[in-house]
C-alpha cells in the first residue's frame, strides 16, 4: 500500500532513540529536544489523520512551556482550537512508541482503518513554535510526517501557544484568522469593555520569561494603541536572558521571589509574569520588605476577579435574562481560601478536576459561563454557544449584553491565554477603579508549600478523587491522613507529575511554618 510505504520510508530519517519511551502526559509529549525528532514526525502523521478525519484544519504548537530551554514538546490542536480530544491520546502513544519503521507504518494503517479515514484527501495542519532554538528543526520533522498522508502544512513560525489555538479555531469557524486578526479582535473588544472608564494610574511591568510573549505583547500593545486604548507597559526579560531562567510565571509561583530584573521596580507596582509559551499568567507586586519577595495574584485570584466581573455584568442584564449559570473550575492546587471565597461570597459553584487544562476545560462546558484557572495561572473563561446567541439578541437593548460579548472576545475561547488574560484583568480592575490593594483584600491566601520528590517510579503512585487521595501504594494515604491530622486546618496531597519525572507534594495550613512542616513530612512518606 502506498501510504504504508511512504510512512515506512520517510520514517527512516526519524529514528526513535533507543530506550526513549515517549508518553502523552498532562499537555502532550515533552522531553529533551534532541530526543524528539521521531515523536514530532509521528505527531505530524497523527494530526494529518485528525485533519482528514474531521475534514477541518488541525494544528501543533512546538513548545515545552515553562520547562527549561533545552527541552521541547508538543501541544496538539483540535479543529475547535481545544487540545487534542482525549480519545486520540492512545493513538498518539501508539505512534510515538512504535519501535521500527515497519511497526509504525502498520500502526498508522490500523489508525486509518479504525477511524474510517480516507487514505488521502485535502487536509491542512498549521504549525507554530516558541523561541526554543530546536523549534524550527522539530517543525520540519513534524511537517514531513504531515506530508506522508498527502496533507498540507502551513508553517506559521513563531507564535504563542494560545495564538495558534485561536487561529485554528477561527479558521475553522470561517472567521478572520491571521495573527494580525488576533491582535485587532482582542484590542477592539478590550476597547468596548473599558470605554468610559479611566486608565489605571500606573504602568504594568511585564515579565516576558525571555520568550515569545515579548514580541507578541509588543504587537498587541500596538493594536491597543490603534484602538484608542493604549496600555502603559514596561516589558522586562524580553529575550536577553535564558528562557524561563530565574523569571516567568512558574519561577514566580514556585519561588515567590521577584524575577530577574525586577529589583528596581517599586514596591506596590502592578506587575505580571507569563511562561515560555505565554499560556500562563500571574500578577504580582514587589513587597516592601527586603529580600526580594513578591506578593502573588495567582490563577485562583484571577478566577475570582473574572467571576466578579461576570456577576456584575450578568446582574445588569434585563431581569428575564439573568438566569446564567456561572461555574468555577479548580484543581486540588487551588488555595482553600479562594475556594471558600467563591462559594461563600460570590455564590458560584466550584467543581474540582484532576490537574491539566484538558480536564478543567471540559468541565467548564457544564455551565453557561465556565471560569477555569489552575493556581499556576493557566486558564480562561468559556461562554456557551447558547448564551452567546442570547446575548447577540440582547446586545442592542442591553449594554451589559454588549459588554459580555466583548468579554467573550477578549478572553480566548480556545485555550488559556496569558495575553488575553492580561486584558481581562486590566479591564476588570479599570471597570472597578481598583488597584492591587482592593484585589488583594478579597481574601487572604492560606499559607501553602509545593515540593518535588524524585522517586524510582512515579507511576507507582495512583490517585483518585480528582487527585486529592492516593489509591496506591496501599498505606500511603493513611500515613498522609495521619500527618495532616497533626496540623490544625492542614490539607495535603501527592500526585505524580504528568510533565516531569517527579512526584509533587502540596500542603496548606494556618501558618507558613506549619505548611512547610506538613509538606516535608508528606514528602518523607513518598520517598
Ligand atoms: P504536572 O507536571 O502534571 O503537575 C504541570 C502543572 C499543570 C499544567 C501542566 C502543563 C502544576 C502543579 N502542574 O503539570 O497545572 O499546567 O504542567 O503545563 O502546576
Ligand atoms: Zn505554558
């Protein structure tokens, strides 16, 4: 068969490194870039098959997000702009782990047969990468895979992960989908959302993690100025240093220290940080005290601010249109104080899912508006199609409906997007006339601690109940329970990471010392 032959012969250039067993994790495949050529080639075949199956455009972002610069990885994009549907993750693993060219070709044929995919036909896959040096080469390997199935590739070059997701989504909707359309759509909607409000007094200091956010935020800023709502911005860590090195949202969240080059930023200043592919966002401010520590406004707090803005707007809709369900989706990493605030003060329902935006995103669809953010700043706000249609009908008579529609454009509907998240936060603060003080005063975070533990086999730990409890090995959960019981208002859980070869430990308590102590005690149990 000609496809089988084409796959087997092209595959010769992309040998699976001996001993490398790629596994589709929390967000896709990730590893040291040198190992990934065969994985990329095979993902190319997979996404071409997905495009042939759906008769729509699919995509890939080549990135390892917040991980170190020598790493790389894939984020695979559905026609909807969402992450690859979970049913296809097993195909991804099948192809990525095939040991020989012939075996790969066989597995490809099995996939095509199982999914009833016509052997050839018009299909298009869009490819983007972040600033990692290995990006262009890995994109070429991916493209070779796509061409094996006779599909076409569009090389989009350097983009943020959420931009590529947005472009795939928009293109399949028949909407304007170019990178420049992304900037003008966001800027125009932001302008509609903040019309009639005063600009925030201070500039925003942004940590670009030495990655792709730097040029893309600059382009967005140009579009904002053109829309008549300039954003006063200081971009830092724009690429002169190491990607995610001593900077970026992950560093900030884990270390709670000021990122590199923020030492001169005045205490109290409004700052934000993104990660290497710009799908995570944290706000922060330098604390007055010495030691270079930062006060964080994490994903939980962004979720609360978003929910407040939504509730405000919904309460201004015509009475008959106010029955809109708003749900907040979190993971076990959400700070207990945030969850309590959402339930008791905002009156929204809270759903908890396992880690990984694919789970949160899915749960967000259970509501008219689903707000999901992981504590690390990865998330977005999803509007249901039904609600959007209702708002369209109301937008002439109701300013709130018009503004909710603008909000649905500002906030990337495909995936979490740091750049669009910045506009969401800025708009919410502007509309309330709030500074960081008022935002911080919503609730006080419970002290918490996250640790990583290296173990022989992290897969030996199996969790249940949205990762809040350990099912295996036997006895571990009872031991964790005992450690937690010894700490007033303590909470702790462990889970194997889906992106790193470690077990993660989380603990929360009334004081920082108690949280640190609990995390250390639980880490010892995992060893
Ligand atoms: P893992 O390594 O599975 O914990 C991490 C983050 C996730 C998600 C993914 C993808 C934490 C605790 N985990 O997953 O939330 O963002 O990376 O980037 O922050
Ligand atoms: Zn990321």
